[in-house]
C-alpha cells in the first residue's frame, strides 16, 4: 500500500488532520490500534476554543456542534464557597468557548469519514515506523489481513502519550520537560441538570472542585483527589456531599444529585517533548505534550498542532516549498508552551498541594482575590481561556 501521509492514531489529532488533508486532496491513511467504540467511548474534557470550533466549521463538521454546543461567554471562579464571574466575552472582544464533549467531536469525525474519503484501519497491532531519517519512510503493522506495510512521504505521529511515534525518535535527539502533580481528578457524569449556567472552578480548603456540563440535562463534575484513592472509596453519595462542601452553600443549593453513569480517576501531568519533528516524522497532540485538564486545553492543542502541520504539508505539496514543515516544530511549540504555562498556572492557583503551608495558601487566596478585583488580571485569564491565536506560517 502507498499513501502520502501515514497518520498513526485516530484520536482528535489524527482524525482532524485526516479530514484536513482529505479536503486538500492529499492522500492519507489513519492507523488506529483500537476500534471505533473504544476511541469514541473515552470521556475527556468538553470545552472547545473558538479556533477548534472554526476548524470544525471549515471542515463542514459542525452542524451538530452548532445545534447542540453550549456557547459560554463567561466562567466562574470560587474561593472557599464565594463565587465570582469572569465575563470572558467582554474582556476579549466578544470571544467565547463552546461546551461540547470530546466524545461528540469524535462521533462527528468518524461519522463523516467514509463520505469524505478518510481512510481508517482499525485494530492495527504492532505498528512500527521505519526509515524516518531517510527519503522513503514506511509503517508496518498487523491486522486481520495479516502483516501489512504502508509506504508514504511523511508520518504524522498522533498516537497520544503512550504511542510508538515519540518513542521512535532517538533518545539523543529528544528533550523532555515534565511536572507530575501530587493529585488526580475524580470525575463523574450524571443525567442531572447542571448547577450553574457556566463552569465553576472552585478552590476550597479541602481541595479543588469543578462544575461542568455536557448539556442542559447532563452534568460533569470533578473533585481533586489523592493519587492513592480508589473508585470504591467514592460511592455517589460521598461524591455529592464532598462536591457540595467544596462548591459552598450557594452552589450546593443548586446541585441536583443523581446516579453517576461514569466515574473515573485521572492523574495530572504537564509534559512537552521537543522537537516535534524528526526527519520524516511529525508529532501532534498528546504524542508531543500533555497538559493538566484545568482549562481544558488538551483537545484544543491537538487541533492547533494539526492546523499548523496541515498548512505546512499543503505548501509542500502545492508549491514544493518546505518552510512550513521545517518551521512546524518551533511554530507549534510556541503555542504549546503558552498553553502549558496557562494550564500549570490555573492548576497551581486552584488546587490544594500536600506540601502547602499557610504562606502558600495565603498567596493563592491573594491571587484569586486580585483576579476578582482586577479587570487587567481577568483579561489575562480570559485571553488564555478562550485560546491564544495560531501564529502565521513562517514567511
Ligand atoms: N498504534 C496505533 N494507534 C495508537 C498507538 C499505536 N501504537 N498507540 C496509541 N494509539 C492510538 C490510541 O488508541 C488513540 O486512539 O492513538 C490515539 C491517540 O489519541 P489521544 O490519546 O486522544 O491523543 P490526541 O489525538 O493527541 O488527542 C489529544 O484528546 O484524548 C484527549 O486527553 C487527550 O485532550 C487530549 C486530546
Ligand atoms: C469537562 O467538562 O470535562 C471539563 C471542563 C473544563 C475543564 C476540564 C474538563 O477545565
């Protein structure tokens, strides 16, 4: 088999890139280790920046998003139960985010794939990348048809944090930057109306809590928890009680309780691998970087990476120039690091750290109080929350 771009991984990065390339008439094949039900079933964050919404619209994949997505022009912060509102739209010249679950984005990307000529190989086992430092790369794997081989011009490594792509770059070339946080997020989904019209990020003495949603009838809530904690430790009643404590009495009065139908614990990590290109391989999305979920940048960064990679590849195939693909790593990393900074900062001002003494806690409280009283500080938060622009292609 032969193609122009072999894409490893059918998560948001791989599928958005596949749709972009299909639209530009560049041939690609996506190789995914799991099946569609698995990829679509993973519950992730649900806040789309304007650039992600614009990308889905540009791809004609936004009809359900435009119908069902909840446009939020603001967000809320809470300190020990006292809530204050940030009017992001007013602070950013009318920008907003759209609440629409990653699972819905994936469903829309997969549903449209056959009609758009997006080719996906499911259940591709033992994917191996070859010839990355030469002119003729290829990918091999096994599936129900046996041993397979795909020759290509370039490989897009969109296979997430645990994928093979980043691991195929020699250790002498790659640099890693990492922060592991000493806590996780315990998340639930429940078929109950959300407690607030917009999200609430709550810093409480007992730990962080987040009130989010998927629709007018479906809520998504999170609690900061210890890394050693188990799901069995958190029956629904305990979750609701703790959530109400951390959100404070005003919000607690509005929390509708109900049985959870999804419950999971995720650790928090900040991670960046540089460079994002080596020879014929480009990394995009979680394969190159991870952010803690505070601020919901993961999916949006995958989208901005592939916007830039796609522009570089189009330039290469249409005009034979390689400035865009040569500049891809630096261009993508400059946006990635700003999102890393924001996600780290937002995590650090809203969570309880085990080693935190009275001084650190007072600084957190002062920072939140400063944001509450300063439109200038709010503007910085809002600008990052709605999403920073994608830098233009290198001239
Ligand atoms: N071979 C083929 N496919 C693989 C391999 C492999 N060796 N390893 C991983 N994959 C697949 C995974 O099964 C997954 O479907 O690559 C895909 C990677 O998807 P994500 O982990 O979602 O990463 P990405 O597309 O970069 O999306 C980033 O989505 O899931 C969230 O938290 C994530 O918000 C972040 C965003
Ligand atoms: C979510 O709804 O899952 C969500 C929202 C905002 C975040 C993280 C997750 O910052």
